[in-house]
C-alpha cells in the first residue's frame, strides 16, 4: 500500500507541475515566445 500511495503522490505532483507550466505558457502568450527566449538565453 505504501508503494501505491507514493506513486499516486508522485503522479499528482507531476500533473500539478504540468498545469503550472501550461498556465505560465498561456499567460505569456504562447510557447513560441518562450522558446525564442530560452534559445537566446542558452546561446553564448
């Protein structure tokens, strides 16, 4: 039972993180702008 409960908690945490990422991307106006910003930041 402990293993099952821990896996369900992990799944819930992953879902919460995905929801936060999606909401953040939508709030910023789309993934295209985020990708451009990330690529510019990664490039030296």
